[in-house]
C-alpha cells in the first residue's frame, strides 16, 4: 500500500521536498513488486466492462487528437430514452493496435487501491491528487511533445515506456496564463525508459514526449498534483480580509482623483498588513488543509450514528486534517473538512490513530484511549456527520 510514509520513502522524504519538489525531475528506480496490487490488466478490463465511461473521462488519443467515439463504440438507448456508448472490444483493440493510447481519467474514484494511493500522496505533499491511467502498445505518441500545468508523479505498472524530457521554456506556466510557452528546440535533456515499478517525478512546465517504443505494451499511472500558485495565495488573503471595512466599501469610480487615491491606499495598507506576516504561508497551508472536503465517503447503512459495536471499522477521510493539543485547557482540537471539533485530551491517542488514514475498529480505538466503545462510537459519529470520517467494511 502506498500510504504517506511509503510515498515519502519512495520519493526521498524531506530531501525530495527541499531539493526536488517544484524544481526538477527525478527518476526513482523500482521493482514490479513495489506496485503489485495497485492496478492489473484484469482490473482495467473489469472497469471498462462494468462502468459507463463517456469521453473525456475515457478516451483514445493519437498524435495529440482524441479519436471520434464512433470509431470504437456504439450508442445504446435505454427504454427510458437515456443514451450512452457501449465499447466494441474488437474495434477498441483495432484502434489501439493502430497506435492510439487509452486514457482513463480519475481512476482513483472507481478503483479503491489507487484511491488509497492517491490519498497517501496527498497526505505527504499536502495537495489534492487526481490519477489518470494510460495504456499504449506502439511507438506512436498519443499526445506529441507537450507540457502539463501541474506536477506529476508517474508510476510504471507494466511493460516499459520511453520519456524524452525537455526543460521548461517559460518559468512556472499556468492553466490561465497570459502567454504560451515556446516549443522546445534541440535534443532532450533526458531520455529515460521506465520499467515496472519505476517512478518519475516531473514538475509543471517541463515538456515531454512519451512512447511505448520498447517492444512491449505499457500501462502507467500519472498522479497529477493540484498546483498552488501565488495567485491562489493572494486570493486566500483577500478572502481573509473580507471582514475589513476597506474591502467592503464600493469602488469609488465616480469620486475625485484624490478620493480614489485614498481608497486605493487603504486597500494597499490592508493587504500589506497580511503580506508582512512571516507566518502567512503556514497560515494559508493550515487553512486550505483543514477546509478541504477530502474524499467524502458514505457510511451506509448507519444513517443515524454508529452503533456501540467494537467490530465496526472506521477511518478518517480528510487526508490533511490537523490535530492541535490545547495545553492550558487539557483539550485537543481536530480540524478537518471545514469544521473544528474540541475533544477531551483523553481522546488524543484515538484521534492520532485516525490521522494516519488507516482503518481501525471502534474497539481498538477505545482500547488505545481507555474509553468505552459507546463513547468512541459517539465521537466518530460526530466526525461522520461532519463528513470527515466514514465506516469501512460495514459490520452488520
């Protein structure tokens, strides 16, 4: 299982965060056994056979273009006049043999092992993660030479794939940018072949060309990391200032130049009061971590609170929750999914256990905190109501 600790160990822990993250690419060699159980060809076949996946969620791509759906699927209309597209396996195989790449977006939403790996990476890097699966069989490139507006962590699952990397041609390009990066010229700065178990980290803006030209089929996962820029930080700062009078006043578009200048000066003073805070980035990080909704999961059939049963297993579903011990009061605060809860200090051990993201039974949580199971059931029920926890493996 690729939990936060496993990701830290694979990527290099604090050294990766300090020297590589958001800076340069890195290749971390591995073995096929390192990714066993994450996604198999049988898993992919089952997903394609059982899920209604419409483009662009699932698509075939060749030379940077998405193939028309009619080339590998047929429309089906139900008796309630709902139309969807059913894949034609033979046609799908033919398009892949011709050089198309198969792409499945957000596979973490429908395949639990990848969902758990995405959550582990989110715990380590502190940002939302989306996972796409890519499968290809020929040396033809599905996307041509291109760059992404977000960092990626690539995990090679089966076969081999060649990555030719070019440095960025524009510093920190973004999705909503004022100009596009120039196409790179010359030879790549790195020519890499990933085999099963290998990991590649690539910052946003790095151009790359990818092909399965090693004589075997290829299946890899790309963990895309949501980008947090200075523009995002400033947006958050403005949100923090909305209680200030200067930001609530109307813009004086018809006032005198002197009044307009005074208005702008007041705005500048308010913003600077925040930007001069040396703890601003830490405050922002704590805010975005504890207000993010996480990976919400229902807890059926328990719609009215958990029963006081030791065998019921639960887990925290907010990967970036924060736990703060309040020494003078002897209490502890858990902040997650936009809510903060104060609990007695005795609950600290069980909350620390939940923070790992690993499932635990109510009985185990009660034991480590020296509490009654019914009290733990009540506590976790509060977190479930706040969309920060869920039941795992329902015990009826």
